[in-house]
C-alpha cells in the first residue's frame, strides 16, 4: 500500500500524538513532528515503516542514544537527531 505524502504525514502525526506515553510524545514531537516539512517522501515512508515495525520503547531508546537504530534507518535517525 503506497500512501501519498499528505496521508503519510497524517499517519505519522496520529502515531506521534497517540503513543500512550507522554515521554514518547514529547520526543516524537521534537524529532518527527517538528521536522515533517523538512523531510522528503522517502524519509516519511521510512518513518511510517519505523512506527509499524519498532515498538515505542525501542524508538524511545534509539532517540535517547541508548540503542542503535536498525542499519537501514541509521541515516534517517542521524538526520533527524542533527536537525
């Protein structure tokens, strides 16, 4: 299923704001939501895949630097964390 850019952004916004944890939502806002307009379609699609394949605690630990991201997402996480 291929989503257009508008729907990808909506899916990501929804996922970031309803994670179930205030800590995650704050991190998601800082790294994902605040950068949505700076991210291209391919990167948005990668974020969508991340949310569908990694748990909130895994993403949380990656964003805090306690865990390394999966190899295929290293560039994206590096970009998001350095913007």
